[in-house]
């Protein structure tokens, strides 16, 4: 299992790398969000960013990428890990194209896009 105790020393640097990639690509900052952790966990590093990304839990992104990749490998479709990042990139690029709106304006814009389809 990816996040088992015996894998912690291997996975932690990878999680930090994933977080740093998101931080640099999407104008984010590192923060602590212990509310995302299990009971008793007081340190959960996340990347906080502009409204286009809100906050990213790098451990969750890594887990989703592995799960997507494994499911797609079984289905023969591939590219799961890349699509996780590509969806975020497209959303961030759209936020920039719309003039970097604040949280409220971005939420309105997103709702408008979702209801037009």
C-alpha cells in the first residue's frame, strides 16, 4: 500500500516533490491544514493557491494519480497521472485568462460554465 508505515520514508519525499511542482506551477504557497488529517494528526502539508486551485493535498494528488494510472493500465487507456495535472493546468490557465478573479467571481464564473453545458 502506498501510504503504509513501511513506505513512509520513500513516499514522503515524493509527496513533497509533487506538492512543490503544484506550488511552482500554480502560484501556491505551503501551509498546514491539520483538519485534513486523521484524528491526532497535527501536520498535514498542503499547497494553498489562487481560486483556480484553492488548496491541494499533495498526498491525495499522488494517491489519485497512482489509482488512476493503475485503473487505466488495467483498462489499457493509460495517462492517468498526467491527466490529474493537465486538468489542474487547464483550470489555472482559464483563471488567468479571466483576469485572475477573486474567490467569489471565480465561483460565479465556474458555476456559469458548468450550467451552460
